[in-house]
C-alpha cells in the first residue's frame, strides 16, 4: 500500500524513515532540510530514522553524538562521527519510547568511506530489544555482506533472538533485489520480512532513474510505504529545491510502518 501521508502509529507498530538529502543540499539548504526532518518525525510518529549526509546548518560536517541540531526533548541522534572521513550516517530515535542498550558498532563499507551504524535499543514499555542498522552503501555490489557479522554480534538476524530494522541508501538499483540484500545480511527470506516498496528515489541531478533507498524489518506485518515528498521522481522534489542550474544528488525520502511489531 502506498500513501502520501500517514496516520498516527497504532499501538504495537513501528515507523521507520530513511533519507539521503546529500551533503551539498544539507549545507546549502540546511534550514529546509532540518525543518522537513523535524516535521516528518512528528507527522509520521517515527520510531527510528536513518539520515545520510546530513550536515549541520553551517560549515561543520557532523551534528555530533546523541543529540539533534535543534532543541528537542524527544528525538536523539547517534552519529557516525569521524568513522569514515567526511561521509555521515545518523540514526535518530524516539527517546521517549526507546533506549540504547548495547555498544554502538560503526564501520565503513568502502575505504574510509560509506559509514554504517548498528546498535540495540530497548522499548521502554515492553522491554523488547531490537537491532537498528543505518548505512550509506558504496557502489560495489555485495558490500552489505560486511553488515552480517555486526548484526549477528548484536543478536540479530535469522539465527538471533532480536528483530532487526534496516534503513539505507543502498546505491543498488531495483535489479539488485531486496531479497538478496536481506540474505546477504543474514536477515532471512524476504517472504518473512517487511520492506518498503521500490520507487525511483535518486538522484536530483540525473532525473531520478534509480531505486536506491530501502527499508527492511524482520519484525511486524502489514508494512505500509509512505513518501513524504511523493514518489513521482523529479515531480516530487520540494518547492524549496531549485529547479535550474543546481547540480546535486538529493534523494527522495521513504517511510515504512509495520504493524504488530
């Protein structure tokens, strides 16, 4: 099911957001990028988000560890920091519902580039633990195999006791199937998982021909995909994004809500 907006999440559901605004858009239009993220967190009642190449509003290249770059008592952030040079991956989470409960594992999927983050969170109400993974893939097919070991180390995957949610700019087009990604990360058969629907999400400088941005959940059922800007390629770019002579690689965001999680 595809939706342009989402109703408040029901009890027992989990909502996941993934977006790569790209570093240049984040820097040149930081106020708009930050405002849209803040609005989506509230509108979709997001539990976890992976934001890629999200820079601060000035010249800095990171928003720091465990805080968001605005005053917020609800959402906190775990950032890849200097793990992979200047490339950034950040996990935002609803701290009123979830608490980090393991070491934060970090690494690079390419030589000092393309960061990933994996860590465990515990739900305050139920005590349930899940593994949350966010990543910016390289353009090398199969790099997701490097995530299998850290996911297993945290107790996730088909042989583990914890569910896994995965949000990434995979830099792999539709021909590289989500089922292959899932298997290579040790998450199990795609028929047993929830995933976001494929759509042309990349990139603004090339007409949006690529279906890169994906979300997978090993928990829950009845997954529903939503598109904060829409899913019609270049037509879905926001009004604030310049329509002439601006070369950047901004992606379109995607949201997955799963029930019975």
